[in-house]
């Protein structure tokens, strides 16, 4: 019996590109599936941009794999060494996972920090499920659809994450958030 060796991807972008091509999707097709601009997806595939959590969740649903299977082999090795202390930096915010991943897990918890006086640039997030945000430090503005809500330290918001949503920090203080995402 010949054993089939699993492909090895050096990066997240390589893995996304390979999975997209395996599914027979063009960049434009993937753009329509995710609602993200094709140029952003191209930057992700070429590892010029780290995707936000919401897009990683969407990609895992489109490719019908667990979120953690999207992580490149080197990232998996590094994650095991660093575990919870690892932070991923995305434009004006950073996030680190607080929960253990797994194919049977539907809740994901993240510690998110948003830089002062920033907002998401040109990207509205949406992904199947629900999202809960608790402000640990500072304050944020959350836009879900057309609804805009400001929440400060000790306050929270819970919403349908399939709706387009953005987070902004208009204060001069870094905002720290506990974000829990439920994906069915």
C-alpha cells in the first residue's frame, strides 16, 4: 500500500490558494463567496496581509475544513511552542486565541486589542453565527448593519455576526476586548 503524503504549505496564503484552486474557484469566485475584495484576497494569498478572524472563519466554511487546518505547517509548530501568548497583527488590531481549537468546537474566544483612533479600513466583517464582545479596557464603536453602538469598559454587545459589522476605537486609549464567536 502506498501512503499518500499530505501536502506541505509554508504559509497561510499558500494554503488558501491551493484550497481555492482545488475547489475550482477563481479569485473573483472567492470574492463573491466571502464578500471581500479580490485584491484583498490576492494580498492574503501572497502573504502580504494577515486576514481578520472573520475571514478565516468564512474561508474554513467555504473550504469545509476546521479553522485550524488553514494554519500553515510552520505556524502550527510555532503555535504549539507559543500557545496562548501568540498574537496575530491585522492592520489596526491584534488578536490571540484563548480557546482550544477542534473540529467539534463551535465557540472561539479571542483577546483583541484595537489601536487608539483607528477603524477598520474598507472592510466590513461578516460570518455565520453569533458574536459577543466584552470591553475589558477603553471603549469601542460597533456598527452592525446600520446600527451604531458605543460601548465602554465593563459593557458588552451580542449580535448576529452574519450581518456586516465593523469595530472602531475613536479614543486615545488602546481598547482591549474579549470576543467570543459562535460558529454553527
